[in-house]
């Protein structure tokens, strides 16, 4: 892979680490609101994001490229409601999806066939992730964040 693509892969690795930290912070916010099921869902997601970073790192190393982790930026969280916390996750996933599309286009422009399976995996993964978070946002809105509904979703996410 050429240097330009290597640099873009590096940026994506950094974003995945950022995403892991964001989910971890969202878990804290939910723990503080006494919603342990949702917090554990966020924690699990944080771990998944670390796996995404590793998947990209492994791809670069396998091809004798050098992944470089940049500065990880974790945005400060401002949310009044639980729905807003999940909307923050949804916006972050949408940004990641857009970045993956950018990586896809660049790899295609450069005819880098070997990165296709890895990038394709991320394209499918992003569809699933956006769908999962968007469904939670939708359900939170349906119950209007009222006690029984909120606790039910919390219990469901504890075992998700
Ligand atoms: Fe949840 O996103 Fe990584 O890729």
C-alpha cells in the first residue's frame, strides 16, 4: 500500500480508538444515571471499537506497513437525556461510516485490491452498528424516557 493510503488507514485507527474512548465515557454517563444495562452495552461497544482498531492495525502490519496511532480526541459530552447520549453515539457512528467510505474510495482510486476485504468488512459493520444504535434511539423515543420503559430497555441491553 502506498504512503497516502497508509496515512489514511492510520487516521482510521486513531478514530477507532477515539470511538472506544467515547463509548467508555458514555458508559460512565449511564452509570451515573443508574442505568447499568445501558452502561454495560456501551462498555461492550467500547471493547468492540478496540477490536476494530486492531483489525486495521493487523491489516497494515501484515502488509509491512507501519500503523501510527495519532492523538485520540474524545469530545466532551453534553446531554440532558438518555436519548441524547445514544444520539451522540449514533452521530459518531455516522461519522465513522463516512470516513470508511472515504477510505474505500481512496483504495479504489489507487487500485489497492488487497485492502478490499478489510474495508468491505467495515462497510458492512457500519451498516449494522448504525442500525443497532438507531433502533435504541427509536425505542427510547417511543417510551418517552419514562421509568418502566426506560428500565425495560436497560434490562434488555444488559444482556444484549
Ligand atoms: Fe462502532 O465503529 Fe468502529 O468501525
